């Protein structure tokens, strides 16, 4: 909570500061979501690569990047990549 001081050292509490996000908080959230989208696109790339080449290695990398995307806030693309990766790992284990 942000406290303001007056001349006679009384404290005035500013409640609006706690209830609304600051500009830095919005920028930080936007930057995290952009990072999540980058991780999500990498996860989709590796999970689709796992359908054709090196399914076990690419699938594990796709799951890792998908988890990172979900943790940064890009839930849909992260869970989609995780699903594709798990699918490709299962199919490769059944067919081999």
C-alpha cells in the first residue's frame, strides 16, 4: 500500500493504488503473454515435427515448450501443443 506523508507527519493512505494495476504491471503481463506465445509457437512446431521426425525427442521438447507456454499464460496454444505431442509419442510407440 502506498502511503503519503503530510507536513505534520500524518499518513494518508492511497487505496486506489492497490486496487488498480499500474502501467508497469500491465507491461509486465503483456510481455509475459508475448513470451508465452513464443513458447507456444515453438511447442506447436516441435509437436508437429514429432508427427513426422524423431517422435520421442521432438514430442518431449514439444511438451516442455507447451508447459512453458501454459505457465506464461498462453493456455490454448500450450495445451494444444501438449496434446499433439502426447498423441505423436503414443502413435510412435504403438507403431514401432
